[in-house]
C-alpha cells in the first residue's frame, strides 16, 4: 500500500425512521459534499483500488457518490461505528491488497485513527492542532505510506474548503 485515505461519511439526516441510526441517509448537503469530495480526490490522482465501507446507509451512500472510476468495495459489520483499533486492523489486513486504500467509516474511530497515524508519523504540532479540532462529515485525511509501512500525513480535505463555504 502506498496511499491510505480515511474518510468520514458525509452529512446525514438527523433520523433514519424505523431503522434507527444505521439507516440514516445522507442529507442533500451530504450528497453534494460526497460528490465534491469524489471529484477532489480524483483530481489529486487518489483513486482507491479497494474501499472498506461501513454497512450503514450514510457510509454506503457516501461511497456511491465518491466511487466514480474507483475500485473494489468491501463492507464489514465491524466497520459500523468501529473504534480506531478496529479500523487499524482492517487497514493492516488490506495493506497488501491495494496500492491506494480508502476507508469510509464513522467518528470517533476515523478521527482517532488519523490522529494516531499522524503521531506515529511525527506530524508537526501545527498539523496535529489542526486535526485535533475535529473531523467533519465528508472530510478525508490522506496519508502516504513509506517503505517501512508508516502512514505519513499528506493532506486533509474538507467539503467546506473545496466549495468555498
């Protein structure tokens, strides 16, 4: 694996009806943001060979809008609200399968894992401060993976910065 993208699902509706949290769909803004993020990732040459996606409706919809011209998708029950440790295990299990891996999941797991990788990769205090402020819906942290397997922070994309909000 040379690239890792950790992405939080885009903005969801407040309720999911009878199915509860798992069935909450994306809001109109979330659909627009997911499309925008897909375009931004593709424009940067970030086209995952494999995506690990939580089975929740909002993460599946985020992937559906991001995935144009991207690779295989795999979902797993453990990705639904998975902790940073669980997400890390999935990343490590897939590291030999993809040159560029995308994980679309939920906070706080996505945010905490991004901070862990940044700390392990000796990211600057300024970058750590920026990330400690949160991981908004639809945002993606991009990492380059070095020859030793360390994830080195390469950027943070947020929908609001892409469309000038």
